[in-house]
């Protein structure tokens, strides 16, 4: 649905050209939740603003729904932007207007004049985000989470096909963040909306996204399904995000390796049926070996239960290899080099 091809973006500051994006290639599928993660200054905000042309690329091509949007005239661009909603880190609500007036604002800007239709649409959106009873309140009377829900309702008011989320949960506490992410998942499922979000938090990506792109220094350094990128990060930037999310370090637990240099060290990844069966203990018992857990994590990625352990397999080498083969046959991914 959304395709960026060899996209570059530079800014000129005091006669100096500063590159923000350098050769971005990206494809986002209709109906998915796609995340872009990067540290401050990596270029993620610039990237998301290219999709609705709040920023124009210095070089490259952007197509949305098969349309080359860089060639749109003013009228075509205005009509195109009605199909894209956007929510922001700091909500950007109009403080002098009520919740209902904030949500109706883009509908009126789009040219709707029928009050009954506007009111009906506002009520529908506030019901969707769980704020129907706050219709006549002002932003100052709302919590941060409620303000962001108003922002979501406003972004959806003109029935867009795409929702852009610019660090939408960064100003919220963890519990409120979870509720907003759950709301976005429900909206994606109910409306079939394509959602593109940027963040610097791996937990946000893990909770809500189908696929992710990792951006560093204006380049996409890694991308793919979240399960693959999260469980098997290939680039140092990605590995750092994963470790930060788990308050871990690269050598957590690995000091135990020095105690037995003959042990086999492997990383085991559990998903699907392997998560629901005692395959780990069965392999240890049936093959007569011991597994020393060096580090690990279990949880969910979006709705997929998964786990990953780094283990040291102690005992006869032949029996250790047999135990690892048994795990592999049971659906566990066994990695020697990681």
C-alpha cells in the first residue's frame, strides 16, 4: 500500500546541507501495523512525515495505493491527506474547544456542513475510543490518556485509510500506554486500518506491531516480522533496543561459561506448540543431560507467545547433541552461532 523507493531527505541549515534520510526503501502492507523504531535523531520522524507529505523528499519516489503522490497538485494533495489521520506525542488538541468540537474540527475543515451528520460522526468516534461521556469537557479536564483518545478520535473523524502515530505513547505512563496500544489494536482489527507508528521503545513494537523497520543514521538497518527481528536481531542497533527493553546486557549470565569449557552453548527459541509442551525437560530427562540456563525471556509478541533461552548443555557430547536434535524436532529453533 505504501512504498518508498530510494528516498533521501536533507535540510539546509545556515548554508550547510544536513542529511536526515539516506536511501530509504520501505514497503507497508494494507491493514498491517508497521513500526519504525530508532533513537532520537535517527530520522524516524522525518520518515513518517513523508507519507502525508508534511515533508517532501529531496530525492526518491513515494507511492500510496498505487498513486505517485509526489506529482499531486494542491487539490489532489488536499484530497489525499483526508485519507490519512495523524496522532501526536503531545496530543495537539485545541484547548478552547470541547472534546466534541476537537473531533468535529477536521470534519468541518473537509467541507461537511450538515450538523446532524457531524454530530453523528462525532458520537460514533467518541464511542469507539470510550469517551462518549466526556463529550462536553475541555482538554484541561482530561487525563493524558483521555487526551490521546480524543486525538485518536479526531484522527479517525474523516474515515482515513491510514493512521500515522508520531511517538503517540511517549508522554504517557506505562499503564496508560498499554491501554492506548490496546485501543489501536482494536481499531486496526475493526476498521482494517493501516497503522504506521514511530517509537524509541521496543516494548511498543513488541506489543502492537506486525512488522518493524529499525532506523539508524537515516538508514533502515534491519526490517522484518517483529517475531524475527525481536528474537533474532542481526544489527547492533536492534540488539541494543532488545537488551534495553529487558534491562539486560550482552554478557548477562555468560560468565558461567568459563566453568565448563566442554559444555555446548546454544540459544533456544520457543514458539507455537513448543511453548505449550514440556519439550525442554523431556529432552533433558530422556537424553540424560543437564541444561544450565544462562539467560532468557518469555512473553508475547503482539498475540504470539514466545520464549528464548541461552543454555549450557552439560554431559556427554553425543547425548547433548541428541537432546538438541530432540528439541529441534519438537519445533524449538536451536542456534549455535548467535
